[in-house]
C-alpha cells in the first residue's frame, strides 16, 4: 500500500501536470518522460507514474505500450463527441439555471465576464480560467448533484475543449468571445428556454470550429 505522503505527492504532481496542460505549457502530442518530469518537479518517478495514470483516466494523457506517455491530442472523432455531448449537457444545465435565475446569479456571472473582458490582449490563459469559472458557476446554479458528479468525470475532456477554443483566440477575438458569454446571460435572464437552447448550441459549435486538428479525418 502507498503511504499517505506518497499519495499526497502523487496528487500534487497530478495537479501540477494538469495545470501545465491546461496552461499550454505541455502541448498536445508532447512526450511525457517520467524521469525528466521527476527531475523537473523534484520528486521520484513513482508519483509521476501515478500522476500520469490518473491523467490518462481523465483523457488528458495518452499512454501507449513501449512508447510511453504523451499529452492527448484531439481527433475529429473526439471533437465531434465532446461537442455533441456538451451541447446536451450545457443546454440541460442552462435550463435548470434559468429556472432558478435571480439577481445574485446574474451578478456572479457578470463578475466573471468582467474579469474575462479585463484580460490583457493575448492572455488566453486568463481567458481560459474565466471561461472555466463561467461554466462551473453555471453548473452550480443548476443545483443538480448527480449532474455535477458526471461533469466531474468529464472535467478533463471539457477543460481540454475550452483550452483548445480559447487558445485559438486572437487579441481581436477576445472581446467577441466575452460577448458570446454575455449573450448566454441575456438568454438566461429572458426566461425563453428555446432561445437559451439555441444560444448554447451556437456557442459550443462556434468554439469547436476554432479548434485546429493535426489530421481532420482522424
């Protein structure tokens, strides 16, 4: 059995590597060599191996026999699957949030969007952080514990989607990206469920269209 300290180190290494992937410091397709990561993080290779196993479960890392691990790349099939699933989940989340809509909910989302708008031109890492915060807050407003559990299991793939869409934003597109979220807030406040579903689907499909694929047919 692992000691408590071993488990804590593995958890910390997992968080460090996950953050590095989200921040784009570790690029899709980049090889992840255990000994190099261990040296970089100042730990033994054991917690690194455990961390890579956990990230593979989250689909953030790909592990291949005799070829080691690498940061997961998004294929056309991955993109199609996560796009269609996100539309269904986000529409459901948004409709529940709309049913519970109040001024406090609007203020919480507006605060996040103000921070997104205040990001420096080209600071896609900050845009990504606020984008995640927006969708996580929307999930909280939906008040559905089982859905939250499911979303946690999908968190890695959804975060990869958000990272891929925000990392492709030009400085000129940042403001438009924030505005697309404000359209969602306005739709939430309108009480019109059909309009909300349409806005959510458009937002997700538009983001997916920005994601470059090494091999669009893969």
